[in-house]
């Protein structure tokens, strides 16, 4: 099944569930060939196959939801900036031209990549050229799903996703994964905060997350959210 079909299926399932309120959603048309070419120039490597497949099918996906009856002061606009008090379910996979930009680092939405974090990601020290590039273009935000946490793409020889915390200041307290694995994690968790699944705090060094096998049903997720709210 294509990525577009899978994300649309997730959206339909949320909309059809009697105990779910979907506040907003957006499924964007495919990215143009020109935008994909711009993205590869920005990355300075070929788009990973899963990134190319996703953005070729849909240039961004947004949904925000909560169990019916929950009260949330803040709602997020599609592809906007979440705030405290938002609903617990949010997927905010940005259009590729909004995700792959130096603005995230320039505006301190993401932090610089530290040398020890780089070694955990790629198994070797940075080269001098890489260190110079990372100072200006080391990471960008691809899924701005929460004010405190978001999914960020590390712009190394293999683009890898981390789930940052502390408003993007802490980039190295989650496991890291490919874009493909990140999409699987996002779908499997119904858009709940991905740091809950990939975060490690300061317990150990970041490790490669190759797959995500925990796939709760939507009913289980709703029950979990209601139990946490009590």
C-alpha cells in the first residue's frame, strides 16, 4: 500500500471512530519534480527512497485529534506551530519545501549536532568539511508535531531522524532512525507524541531504531489517553 493510501486510511479510521474528534486535517498533493530536485540539492545527497516515495505521493500530511470530551485550549493549524495545551494526537509532516530549509537552525528551532552525537549516528568522527557544514546546516524539522518535541532530520551522509526534546535544544536523547522507520512509528502510534516511543533521556547513547513493532489498536490508544487524563 502506498504512503498516501496508508495515511488516508489512518485519517478515515480516526474520522469514523465514535470516540474520536478530529479537529483539523490536510493531505497535500504530490511534490513537483522541481521541488524534489531542490530537496536533493539542499541535502547534498540523493533523497532516501522512502522520502522520495512519500513526497512523490503527498507533499505533507496533517491531522490533530483527541478522544471526544477532552478539553484542549490550543489547536494547531495545518502545518503550523503547535502550542502547549494541544490535543494529544498530532501528525504535522511538513511540505518538503518548508521542512528542508536552514531557517530551522537559524531560528533555533533545532540545535547544532554535537560531535559525540554525530559519532553515535554515523560511527565515525566528523570530517572538517562536515563540521563546517553542520554549523550552518546540520538539521531541520520534518514533523513539527509538538511545541516541546518534534521530529528532526540530521543532514549527514545518510539523512536520519531523531525526536528532539526541550523545544529542539536537546537533539540526542532519542534513538535515531531512517525516514521510513519514522513513518512506520508515526502510523503505528496514531500520531501520539513520538518521543514516548523513541525517547531515551540520559539513560544511554542514541542507538539505531531499525523497526517499530508495537502497534496498539485505536481503542487501546483512546483507553490509554483517558486513563492518563484521570
